[in-house]
C-alpha cells in the first residue's frame, strides 16, 4: 500500500517516497478529511539493513502508505544514485509537525511510549509528552496516553489491554514510541481495528518531547551526525548496532549508489 501521488526512490530494494515533511503533513490531513487511515514508516540505515534479511521488517515496509527517509545516509545515497530525495524526514520531527497540522483541524492524537513514572506523584513520559504537544499545538485534542512497562509485550493479556485502550480512544493519529520492531508490531495489531486512523512508529521521539532524553543539536541533525549524539548518550545499548552493523552497511550503501546511477542511464 502506498500514496501514489509521490515517486519512490529505490535504495537497496526499498522504495522511499520522494516527499518533504510538509507534504507528509498535508497528505495525512487530506486523508483524514476523507476518512482514510494509513501508516507512516521512517526507515533509517538500521531498518534498511534489516529489510535485506528480515521478512517481518519487509512486511512492515510493504504495509506502509508513506515511507520516508529518517537518516542522512539515505538522502546522500539517493543523491549519489541520481534520484535525490528532497530532505530527511525524521520521526522525531514529524511528532511536532503532524501534531501542529492536526491541531489546525481540531483532530486528536494518542501518545504511547515514554518513560514510566517513578512514583504516583510523577507523570509518565507519554503524559508529559502529550501535555507539551497540546501546549505548543493550538486546536490539538488528546484522545489518550499509555506508557507500557518494559516487557509488557511478553504478557498477552497486558498487551491486549494496551491495544484495547488505544482502540477505545478512537484517535485520529497514534504516535507509538516503543522502538523498532516493537512499535511496528503494535501498529500492525491495531490497524484492522482503527482503519480510519493514522499511525507512526516514532522511536525515541516521545522521550525527546517529554524531555527525558535530549535530542542532538540542529547542526548535528542537518549534517548527519545525530547518530553520534545518540551513541554518546546511550553507548551500551547502541554501540554494537551502530558500529558493528549499521556503519559498515551505510558505507556499502553509499559506495553502491553511483553504480545504480550508471545503470539508470
């Protein structure tokens, strides 16, 4: 499934929509106005790499209505291949721009993810992120929030309880910040029950908005160094993936891109 108005640029077998962040917001607003739901997937180098060998990852990509490049190496590779993507479209930015766009139409969001509350007197990460989005996006409505504990997906009853909470809220758009692939599995489970809603797996974006994790400075985002900032803040969790797997893959992707350009001539 895809939005046919936009061309797709193929990178290592995965089609990426040639679309800007503003156009993503316009597409979602228009679709909601016509009663159509959808799914946005924001692959980075890691997801593109997984798609080469992971059937589940490929199914998630095949189910997406919009696939946008959340990683400067993908944008660079597209330029080297002769089919340039217009810009990076990060999930961490879309959580803001989509919320602002939906606010113009008085539509609702559901925020799922974030850091659990430390005690009963403290709001959890999903609630704090939602409060900040509502404060900054006039007209935006909140359908609900949920902050699942670590490992909730291993308990079928708990998992279904969280799914039911989202379905019962009937949101227009759901931000799912559980990390890949948990967030995409959760979205796949919810889509049949909310066919008129939009979904986006936004990774650490809920933590960024809540203020629990600091996003990289804008100059690092623009120059493709956001990964280095993430690595510096979470070295134990990310070092193996970034340095052992993703960096070599990114170099291969960039090295192969000029050959793709030559074949297209």
